[in-house]
């Protein structure tokens, strides 16, 4: 199903002038970076819209009533999560990832995250050396 979503997203991206399929065939770091930053900005906005579905402001009445972080607009929260998926897929496509690539990299990163938990992951000792082994093996 993820592959179908990636195909549909690529079609939408092409319709708005960002041909991520062509980018994958003939990678241009300038276009990729420009498009990636556009999608990062869009995703950041969607995150804010998602947060606004909760009573996140510590000074608001609802927070003072003990309802801070309560989701007050579940329908919209769900739509905002889907909006994030649109932009996430677009960002993946900007860096040349297919649905299959995402699955493959996810499996590797999942193992890294489990290993971190097994080893008592701590921010104080954090480094990214364990991420260096994650690769597409193309």
C-alpha cells in the first residue's frame, strides 16, 4: 500500500510542478534542496496545526483545569496527520527514496533503536555512529 501512496504523491507533486520522479532519474541537488526545504516548511506548519488540536498553551483555561494536551478536535487532528504524510512522502521522494527504500531503511533504523533501548540509551552519551551502518545497499 505504501508504494501506491508514493505513486499517487509523485503524481500530485508533478501536478504542482515538483517532478520527483524525474528528480530520481536525474538527481539535481539544487532542485532537490529547494523542494525539500519547501516541504520541510509545509510539514512544520502542519505540525503546528496538529498541536493546535490540543490545549497545549500552559496559560490557557483548559490547561489550568488539568486538560493540557487533551485533543479537543480529533477529526482535524486526523486530517493534519494525513497532511504530514503528504509532506513526509514528498520529502522522501526529494532525497530519492521509494516506498521500498523507506521500508528497507526503516527495518535497519528500527534495529538501531531497539539496540539503543537494550543498551540504556542516554542523551548524555548520544552520538550518531550507530546510524552510519544504515544504507540502501544499491
